C-alpha cells in the first residue's frame, strides 16, 4: 500500500486522556470521506470540532461511549495499529458520533451487529475510503475481520456495505 495522504495520517504522539478529534487527525477536514459522513463542509467542520477521542490504557480497538459522548481508542491500537486501519476506524467512529447526535441508537439490539444500520453506514464510510486509497478486496476483508465476527458475518457485512454504497438501503428485509 502506498504512503497515506496527509489527511489520513494519525498523530500518535498524544498521551492517554481526552483529546479533540482533530488532534489525532490534524488534516481530516481535507478527507474526501467526510462527504459520506455529513452532507456539507460546514456540517463536517462542526462535527469534527465537537468530536473527542479518549485514548485509554489497555488492548482493544475503538468504540463510541454514548454517555460522554466520545470515541474511546485503546492505547495499544493507537500506538501499534496500522495507519490505514486506524484512520478508517476513526472515520467509522466519527460516523457514529454524527449518528448519535441525530438520535440514533448505536447499540440497537433488534439487529445483529453486522445487520445494524448504524454499523453498516460506519463500515461503508471506511470501506469506500479504503477502496479509494487502494485497498484490495483481501485488504477490505482483513480490515473488517475482528474477534467478534465470523467469516460469514464479514461476508454478510460486505454485501450490506456494497448495497448501501450502490445507493440501496442498508438492509433488505431487516
């Protein structure tokens, strides 16, 4: 994979604690992916300005703490994860912050994780941007794979993502 553009480079020098989103991704407002997350440049600026990321000790990945609200990022992943994966996950979680601000239930248990509309949209943002940056289908599969999903879950999620990116509904049938 080629070198990441400036807007995708994560500043990994921050200590544990709560930080402005733009402290981790200083050039994020230049990212084409923001157009998928929010409809206008003004809305993107507002979303990024209000977003926070808590770097916390321990292993794990990233999620949104709906009570704060903020993105929680494990220090292990922040320091050692691939630059591309970290950038894409921060976009995914920024999508969740926007959804939360619109009143969405990020943990809607009526849906399996890979069928949850909020997750499909978050992953669609990441996959569309990853593909734009040159990710192959194998790299996309690797990015989407994680300890709480089976290989079959990943295949189903990719189908949902592709349907959403093609202009269809996030789910067919529910």
